[in-house]
C-alpha cells in the first residue's frame, strides 16, 4: 500500500440533512464548499459529473501539497507500505491530546455487532481491523507506540451502539474507533462522536447524504455503488423493469430512492414493485408471490443481515432462480454467502468495490495473511476489506500530523493515497469518502464471486447527489 500524503487545507464543516428536508436542501445547494476534490493531477479518475448527467455543480480544484521527505518501504509479505519521515518510525514527543496515549501505547476502540442479527455481517470487520492493527504493531506501531484495543459489542441494537460509543470516548478516551455496519448504528453514534470530538472509521457501503468532520467513510457511498451498477444492468442485461426490495431502515430506503430516480429519469425504465421488511425478518412468502406477478427484468435487493439467509433460500424454493431471474444486490458479500450458502446465491450478482477473488498481487497477499490468521475457511467480503483499510489510513494521518490529536489527524487526512490496497487504487477525498472503482461480481457455488465488470477508473465520491432525492 504505497501511501503518499497530500493535504487539502480548506475549512471542513459537518453536513447531514434529515431525509424529510433533502429535496428542498438539494434544490438550493447545487454547489457546495465541500466539493473541492477534482482530478487536477494525472491520475485516471472518474468525476461525479461523468456519472450524473444533470449535476451542474463545479467543484473547485483540490489544493494539494506533496509532503517531501517521505519514504515508503514494503510491509513484510503483504506489500503494504510503511510510511515515515525518516529511516526510523516517527514519534510524538509529548502527549497533550487528553486521549489514552502513553509513552509506549495508544488505545483505540472497536465497536461492532458480535451478537444479534448483524453479527453475520460484522464479524469480518472485527477480524480485518485486528489483522491491520497486529501488522501495524509488528512494524513499530504508530508514532512509536503500539496500538491497544478496547472492543465493545453493539449487539445489533442501535441504542447500545450509542451507549458503547459514549463509553469508549468519555471513559476510555480512545484515540479512534473502528466500527458500526448499518446506517442505523452509525446514525445512533454520530451525535456522540460530534459532541465528544471523537474519530470514527466507518467501513460499510451506505446511502450517502452525510458528511461529518468526525467520520471517515471507507466504504462506498450510494452513487458509487448504485448508479454505475444500474447502468450496467440496463446496458448489459437490457433490464427495463425493476423490483426494489430492502430491509426497513435508512440505508435501503434511501438507496432505493436514488435507484428509483436513476431508473426512471436516466434509464427511462420502470419500477414495478418496492417492498421493505424489518431487520431480522425470515418470512418472505408473500414477497415471492409479488415478484412472480410483477415479472421484473431485475430484482434490485438491499436486504441485510440474517434476513438474507431466509430471503435467498426462499427465492430458490419458489423457483426464482438465476436461470429464470436476473437479480442484482447491494448487500451480499462473501460474508453473507457463508450463511446463505453458495448454492442458494450462485448466478446472482452483487455490486461492490471488492471481492476476495480479485486477481492482483496485493490482494493475494492480503487474503493469504487473513486466512493464515483466521483459518483457511474464513472469507473476506467488501466491508471486511474496507474495515482493513481504516487502521492504515488512521496510521498514515497520525504520522502526517505528528500527533494523535483528532483535529490534527482530520486536517492531515484529505488526499491520502492508498495506491496498493487489496481493492486496488483508493484515495481519501476532502469530503472524507474514498475514491474507488465499482465492480460487478457473479456469485459462484463455492461462495466466491467472479468479477464480470468494473468501472474503467476510480469513481469520485459524491455523497450529496444533486437531483437524486
């Protein structure tokens, strides 16, 4: 992971808009001060304007300054870099942050669901973050300090997430938290992080419509994951009718609002059904009948957690198979297929930025290290890999800042370039999201995915898409 440090010094503000107010907000805010990231260098990147035809915004160029004197050396067998100002790891001489930092250690938090309906999805994130931290510690830690972890269980319960985040920030004084999966859990903890000026690295693909000084989003936002995938479904699979299905909370509902707008206004296609089910639902018999009656060209699914197991098994039992029905999902990775069963998902498609089967040397080394740590039967999904990036990006920002101080780390993060991540090229945008490619994978019987399509270039994150809500 070759990391170069580039810093945008513009002012940063928190932005998040209640769903009910989105239409009026977006109509009056076509150009935003946070839209500063642009392709002013020679990198091959895809702008948001390339993806959103009616987006008239004109983002100002990203002001970058290369930080001289940085050296990069390979991290053991993984090909991930160590970054330093000199031959020895940088250190912070004095701790003035008020955080859990000693002369020899720095403490961070992990906050995921180890129990409950979301554990099937979040276990991989816990493992990936720990692997990254172990590797960082093996090469000397961060600013001369080894990382210690306090792990808390959100238990698939959003108030519990808020309670545990408060404990980590106010009692444990952790320097950063790597955590959450659902948007509901992230929304629950966000007021705590902003009040206490904590730092959260959030790994999941999500609906966008949020930007906080206190959060870095290492998964894709909705326009990166959805728009390109729907274009592929229309152009390659010739889909003209879509049935939208999701779990009943903010991410699926908001993602499907964006999807519906793109389907109707850009693809000139039709939505023939839209259904939502509470998290943990295991009964989809009535839905199977609705799908059969609607006969959509494409089922567009965002069912999450343990509900996926019942959903895909019942699709197969109802005779709604890949041989008869095209299905594209935003929410099934290798982690979920482990519970669903490869035979129940084989032939369907997922839109992600990472699959375990990616054929590049950095990913092969990452997969080998992960399986050596957690067993050869362990699997790595999109969110797992995004979670793995979090500690590395935090390390790079701390060493750029020369401090664990949250404000300094935030100010040093924009422009961090993760050239050799397992997923391929990624970059931290000034809006705290990552530039990344989009991929389409077809499920295989062995639980893996065959990559059948990918965007030509990394896609610029655009969490506030004009005209889509």
